[in-house]
C-alpha cells in the first residue's frame, strides 16, 4: 500500500492525500509538480526513476488506511539544473 507521504522532498510543500500535485517514483519518493518539472525534469534525484502522478486514495478508505505523517526533506538533492 502506498505511504502517501505528506510533503515534497525538495521544498517541503504540503501534499495531502487528495492532492493532484503529488508525483512519486517507484520507491515512493514524493515531490510536488512544480519541483518535479522545474528542478528535476520528472526524474527522481534519489533513484533515477521517472516521476509520475501519485494515485489518490478514496476518502472513504483513509480512516482504515491513513496516509503517512513521515516528512522527508532533502533540498540538497534538488538543485535546479541551471545552477
């Protein structure tokens, strides 16, 4: 089951379970759409995998299968390629 991590690893923006702005790789590294596009080129800086839209869990399932509250914040790995 997906963790549904609560934030972007690059900028720490909140990404609640219903967010359409969350992207993940196959290891569930989580990024906001803005960082994925502007800084990462839709490639995970941790594993090199592609970043794709994170599925949204139906609200009716969140009580029994809550999202993670573990925030991962690693801005050092998320530099703009132009820098």
